[in-house]
C-alpha cells in the first residue's frame, strides 16, 4: 500500500498524544511526563490547539489523567526492569513514545507495541520520516483484533519469550471492549510466566465519579460514540478485582485515580488534578 494511503491511527490515539503534548505546552513545571515526540508523530496541522477537545481549561482533568497513567506505567516498567524483568508489552500502544523518550531504559528491554496493522504501519512510517530508527529491541506488533487474531501468537512470532516474566500495560482500552473480551484478555495475561505484572486502566460507572466530572464523562461518551469508538464496559473496583482473580492472577490491587493524583500532583500550585473516573488494576502472576 502506498504511504499516502496508509490508514491513520484512530482519533483516541491522536487525542491522547496531543494531551500529553499540551501538558508540556500549557502546564508549568514540574511536568509529570515530557512528551513532545507524540505531537511530532501526530502532526495535527495548524490550529490544533484551537480544537474544543484541546481547550486548556475544559480538558485539564483529562490531560492530567492521561499523563498520570503514562507516568505510572513508566515508573512501573522502570521498577520492574531494576528487578530483572526484560520484556515490556504495551497493548493498544497507539502513539506511545516510551521507547523514543527513554532510550537508555528501553534499550535494556525487549519492548513490544501491540496495535492494529494500519496504526503500526503508519507509526513505522512516521518514525522513519522523523529520523527515529527502529532498533532490534523495539517490536511493532500488528494484530488484527477485528479479525480475531491471537495477540499472544503474534507476540511469539515477534520473539516474545513466554517463559520469561513481562510487564504488560493496557491503558485506555478496556472501555472500548466487551466484558467478555476483557475477561479473555485477563485470562491470557494471567497465563504468562510467574513474576509478570499487569497494569490495566478501567472506567468507573458514572455514579462513582465526582459530581463535577459526570458531565465531562457524558461529553466523552458522546464524542467517542460520534467517532465510532463507543464506551462499552465500565467496572467498579470490586468487579475488576474479582475479574482478575477469576482470570488466575496470584495477586490483584486497585490503584485509584485519587492515589495517582496524590502521587504526582500533590505539591502543584496550579490546581492541575486528574479528573475522577479512570482507575488502575495492578496484578501479578
């Protein structure tokens, strides 16, 4: 397929990359993460900051939540790498830029970015255009989920070693999948080598959100539906923990958005805080 006909990544992946960039552009330091590479990848064109979904004030909570979950994931892989884990799997990688922003750490790992074939081909092209080589430790793994391809089989074909532990991260994905699909994914990850760790975000039901955040969730649902990627699955923390334990994880913990806010935003003076609504399942095999 000619380069100019490659499918673009979905709107969600682009919006996430732009919010990470907005954090660096509009929020004062200290920055939770510093990511301008995602903006270069997305190349949204002039006027992107004037988009309603980029409004610095109206979307500040979403922006903070996005950078908080990214920082949590990258702190986790750094911690596990220091313990000897050498495999990192990013499910639904989108425009993730961990490998480009943290080459020293990433080069100690075999990093597997899993996403739809069109997104992976597009990203491979953009990285090359921007002068980022794709080293042998970075694997862009195309998986056609809509056609029912087995992502674990595709990982194995990309030299993932199922006998060695891994960190698996899945952020901003579960809400777009059915509960049966999420349960099946958890079961697959729980079958990885002992010592593997999963960090997976999930959306809370509206009634568990702070009052001020419910209208924002409704607006996000409306936008997601209009983009053809409606929110399907919501979980209470006990439901998600039960799902993980039934899948076979040895240990499972709930990490609240409030905890991430305390960890990464407690001493800020600009009132930037993550919106409520997205929490994290942290589980080990």
